[in-house]
C-alpha cells in the first residue's frame, strides 16, 4: 500500500499526470501518480528526512530522475558539454571499479564537499563520423588507477520497458547473442537485461543503481549513506547518515510507474523497409521477442550482448560484458533519441546511417549489407525504423 505521505505528495505534485506522461492501459492510479511524483521530485540533502525529499549526495550527478530522463525519454546530447542525462563511466577491462572513483564520476557536490572531477569533452569528427573526446579531467581526490578508462554514457529512453520486462528469460535465451549472466544478492545466477551492458536483471535493481550513482542515495539493495564514495574519499564520511535512505516502498512505486510508461507504436512490418531490415541481417540481433503470453514486443532487441568491434570498445568491461560488447539497443524510440541529440550509448551517431557505420565485429556483415543498398532502399529502412509513412 502507498504510504499516507506519498498519497499527499502525489496529489500535490502530479495532478496532471494524464496530460504529461503517456501511460499504458489507462494506469493513472495512485501508485503511478506517486511514482511519477517521485520520478520528477528534486532530492535534497540529509539531515532532512527523505520523506521530505532528503538524502542527496554528498556527491551526485543529478537531483531528479526526470532531470536525466525528461518525461521518461532519453538524455540530452549536448555540444561539447555534459548535457542532462550524460554521465562519465569509470572502469577497466576486467570489469573492476576504480579504487578511488568507483564506477561513475560524480561531477556535483553538496556545499562543503568537492565533486570528484571537473570534466569537459569535445566532439571529434574523423571520416565523417562524430565521436566524443574527453578532455583532461581535473581530479579532486588524486589520480585514478593507471588501468582506469573514462567514457560517456547517455541515459536511455525508458518508454516500453514494462513490455521488455515481461519477456521471459527463456525467450531471450533463444537468441544468438551472449547471455549476460550475473550473480544476484542471494548468490544465484540471474540474466541481466537492463543498461547499456545488461548489468541489472530487474527494474528494482536498476533503480537502486541509479539512486546510488546518480543521486548518492542509499537503498536496501545498495546501503551506505556516502553513496558511491569509496574509502579513499574520506570527506564523504564526515557527515554520517542512515544506511538506507530510500524506503523500499518509494523505490517500488517508481518501478510501477516505469512499468506503465507506454511503448512507442509498433512499426508497420508490411512496409518494404521491414523486408530490407530483415534482408540485411539486422533482425538477427534487433529481434522481435515475445512476452509470456506469446504477444510480440516490437522493441527490436534480443536483450543479449554482442561484440560490436574495436571502434565501439571504450576499455570498460561491466558485468558480463567485455569492453566491445553491448546489449542490443531497442530501436522503437529512435526518432525521439535523434531529436534529443543522437544515437548509440554516448549519442555520437547523428543519424541511423552513422549508427550503422559504427557497427563492427558481429555486425560487420549487416553493416556491409546496409551500405550495399541503394540510397533509396537505405531510406526505406530508416523510414521503417522512424515510423515514417
């Protein structure tokens, strides 16, 4: 049951839910309203109680879910700066975290604290393709490990993830990709499906990761009042707080809200572009899966890992994924992603054709097949994927 305070919060801050966020099946009830209220609510720091919006920091990247995923959509890809929904991931090729900076740089800090780093980047264009080039960060807690790499990540669109959650593991395992097997909190093997590297098996876990890394807010799954701060960042531990700052029922109504965010309209698979999409071999990875009822989920992702070659390898392994391996990205929201600045994990691709050009490794043959098509036929595929008439 939704707590009394959360009911009041939902009524005060989300009266126009139906007008602002498209939900499936008319699910505009108390739970989804409360979830939307928390999704867009700016968090503030302790010692205020989290029930009043507390717990932020001491280091963080954003103050609200809606800041990165505006209206549930993808992050904004800015020109030469970290836009809303762009973060800097940290790691090495063994899937290890940096001993000082963990797995994500926090570039903001509460008063009295210092962010982990000041960082900027530029877009470099070589051979007609755009790629981000990070400047030399000013690290504030010492140098990272010599094996540590830094790379941009863009907040993905959240629309339709409830449908993707409804796909059973057995359906995913029919695919030809690499399963992202993870070890759960109980020691059991779980199949990852969320995130660019499929590093979370369930939406509650994905929400917990976001609260820890983006907000510095502790959950029951990832406790600790210092957020993602490591033991080497001793100032973070100067103001102790509760080990669990976000109650489970708060997390759970956010998950309920996410589950009912609508899926983009299905593409017209009778269009000539779909036949060409299949002909190029793209459908082997960008597959149509089915939920437990046997109904098609038109996200065009097999939710498995695939090696996309050295051009997209950034030196960071994560979970079961090597640096060049990525979970197949859903394609059902490409138009919205392009409108917010680009495609791929860091927004580098300014068009579908550019995104295809970056694909190597297992996707090399499909890339070659796409490039061999006439401009008219390539446009048919792009129109199909964008839902254009």
